[in-house]
C-alpha cells in the first residue's frame, strides 16, 4: 500500500470514474483498475461498487477514503518539511472572469500572506485559450470553469462543483412558480455569457432539446453587466451561484425553481505534467487545492 496507489484511489473516489482518473494521472485505464484491485486485495474489502459504467464507494471504501487522504496529507507534509528550498519567483496563472472575480481573491490574499516572496502574475485572456497557454508554457497553471473533463496532455484536478442557477428579478412573472420548465421560457428574453461559456452551452442545449424558443437572446462578456440587467427586468439568466450570492441574500435577484436537467459545471485546476513545477508553483497548487477543493 504505497502513496502512489493511495493517490490513485483518492482521485478515483473524487471523480467516480477510472477513465477520468487515468486521464488525470496520465495512466492507462488498465493500470488504474489493477491498482484498485490490488488495494482491495490488500485491505480485504471492496472499495467500489461497479454499477454498469458508474462507480460508487462502498461503506468501507467511504471510511477508508478519510484515512487515505490523511496519509497522503502527512506524506506531503513530511516531504515539504524536508525540503530546504524556500518558494520564490513568479507563478503565472490564468482564470475566467467569474472564477477570478468571485472565487480567487481570498485565496490569492492568503497565499501572498504565507509566501510574500512569490510574485503572482495573472494572465488575462479568453477561456478557449487557457489549455493551449498551459501546454505551450506561457502560463504555469490555469483555472477552468467547465463540465468535468479529462485530458491526454494536461493534468486536470477538479477542485469544486459549481451550482448554476436561473436567476430573475424579484417581480418576474416566474419568480413564484413552483417549477419552471424550458417551455415556460418561450418568448422570454435570456441574457447569456459570450459563446464558449460551458453553462451557457448546456442551458441552450436544454432549450433546443425541448423545442422552446426564447425571445431575444442578449449576449454579454461581463457577469456584472448581466446581473444588473436581470435586476432591472430585462430578462432571465443562467449564472453560477458564487456570482449571485450577494444579490440573492439582498433580495435583488431570485433563483427560479428550475425543473430542467442539472447544469454540470466545476472549477478545475490544470497544469502541464511534462513540465517540472518549481517550489513556488507546487506551493500555489497545494494552496489552491486546500482552499477550494470540496
């Protein structure tokens, strides 16, 4: 039972997919399967129930997950405590506007307080370019807001799921409805992020699949602009909960009781596994994981 196998188990337990685990860690899927089979034989109990193409943790597997995470955390603590190198230099990262505005500020502030000798350099750009920037080396790390995904060329770690809400002004005709379907939005103006936004794409696919044609689609680059327009009644919008928490609590926006399929989006951290990460990048990766992973 080595840390490599425990790391594979923890990754599989978080993703519930041997395929995604293999893509994340750069293994063949057969290697992941063999590691999990060997670990189950060592422990003497099954870790996963396999139902069709889906995985579920068994009760013993769920209990063992906590121990595995603690063992890995202690191993990492021992490794870093033994290093003489003090993190320094520059960490270049990029992130979409929503993540950078509503999620990262306290994370970055805490990191700078702990590692004042490390310079953080934010690289603005378009989400469609983030993976290429990391692969080419112009960015060390990237935060990506997308449906859960794997990659053959990038290390991908899902940090947290993001809830997508359909929001409207408090006086909107659907604000008190017990359930809102795609058909209820026929003729309704919809405010959307620019093309390429993952949750926009999923929401539009739902409307198309239901044959529900909304009214005018208004497209914006900026989430703050969308929120202000929704507040004054220009239409409804799909937005991440992290971006509208303040408005919901203040009563300036309401979340409609959406009855459609759940929109699946998560914040991921990606880096190039073929490139050596220095002490500063490793420290930033660990800090982001500890701060955001859920």
